[in-house]
C-alpha cells in the first residue's frame, strides 16, 4: 500500500511554519519535522502542532544530515517522500487532489515530480494575494520523490533529499523527472506552492531577503562568508536563490486558497 511521508527540515521559521505544515497535511500520511536548533518561536509552535495533529512528528536534530537519516528506511518501499520547507505554503485543496493521483499510481513511472511555484516578494493577508516570480521561467524547488525506485539512500547525504549518491533499483534513475510546472498553468495546478523566499521567515529576521539554503551554509568556507558579511553589516543572502528564483516578470496571483 502506497504511503506519502512528509519531511520538513526547519530552523527559525516562526512566521510561516504553522501554515506551511498545516497546508501540507492533506497530502501526508505522516509529516516528520526535523528542527535544527531553532531559537525563535518555532519549537513552541511545533510542540503545539504535534499535540494537536497526530500526523506531525517532531524531532530535534544537531545536524541537517539527521533529516536524511529519518527517511532512509523508506528506500525500496511504496512510499512517496514530500519535502517541505518552512517557507513553502502549498495549496491544501490542490494537495488533496494530488494525494488521490499519487495513491492511484498516476505518477509511478517518475522518480521526482516538480510543481508550480511563485517565489514571493510579498504575501498580503488583507487582500489574499501573493506577488513574485513564477516557475517557469524560474526553477521549481518542490520536492516529491518516489522512494520505491531506490535500493538505498546515500548514507553520507548532508540533508534530506539533497544527495547525488542514492542507489537506484535496475531500470530507474534520476533522469525520470516530471516537470508539471512546465505543462500546467498556475491557475490549473494542483501541486503548487507559495515560496516565501524573499520575505522574512522568522521574528528574528531584521529585514526581508533571500536566506541562504542549508547547502549554502554548510562547510567552513560558506560559514566564513556568512560571518564576514554579518561582520560588515551586510545581509548574507543566497546567491543561488537570487539567480534561480528571480527570473521573468513579477506577477500578482489570487492566494485565497493558500491563506484560508
């Protein structure tokens, strides 16, 4: 029997984390949350959500690699792994329809499915709108993987769903990629996400900006770059996000389905 397991790796996400997790629940049988040392209000929010929703399982971790270990056991099983970040707000009604499609096997021939994304520069609760850059032409960053195709995951992965060392079963490979965002317009998509990457994510954030990815923060060289930027009063923004998520023209969309 096919299962859908969510995995969220979070750190200081108290502005969006509740909405991100609750909106993701309609897709998931279980939603695993790895909190990597949050110091804002995130731990309290996670504790409250876990108490109210049995699907949500929270674990404190010391290093992002532990998030990869949390899903390693699903390799080779009929499981879809859905990666959720603390700044990803999905359409819950669309995810409920996507769940039906996954359980019916409509996407079983694919290793990874990419959905529609709006990389947000503004999200208005008053007007129920969101403004930003659409994928396409931006790169999609949704994470939905078919773990039945794997023999085993990479034991040295530095975080969940960011590995080049997974071992596939015969006949399967990373080339089996379905780009739904290139086939379906935003308004008609079920698998679509408001990516709050250019707005504050934590009450500790002093201003809006593109926070660096986990992969951009690991390693001595990357940590040194962040330290030097902060030492000189500059924002340690993500070069990757600035390049990949600000393509095309800025658009404003109806976000009522995301912000209920």
